C-alpha cells in the first residue's frame, strides 16, 4: 500500500475544493503497538495532517459488510491506496 503518497495528493487536492472533506479510515491495529500491523510512523504523519485540518482521521475496528456498505453508500468517492 502507498498510504502516505496517496493521502498527500488527496489532501492537497481536497484543500482546493470548497466543502470537501478528506476522511482517512485506518484499522485500529495500525495504531496498536501489540498488533502485527502497527505502524507508528504512519500514524504520526496521519495525526499530524489531522491536527492541521487536512483530513479527518478515523481509527476503528473492521466494519462488517452491512456497516461497510452503509458507509460507502454515503460517500461521493472512495480511494484505496493499493500499490500495483
């Protein structure tokens, strides 16, 4: 995944759009030192961007299918930062 490069471009783009919000969703295990996906550098950078108002950071558990579908249905755009 290329989370920071993608988030950086999106944050810059969204900053120029009136009324737009960049919401970044991260599973809690990225912020949990006991978890296999723990990434303190990523979390620090995302929190820094959130503190500056460049994005809204949401750290949460995995969503079940119904909650995920409901969430995605309310978005105008969803971007996944996968690296090919």
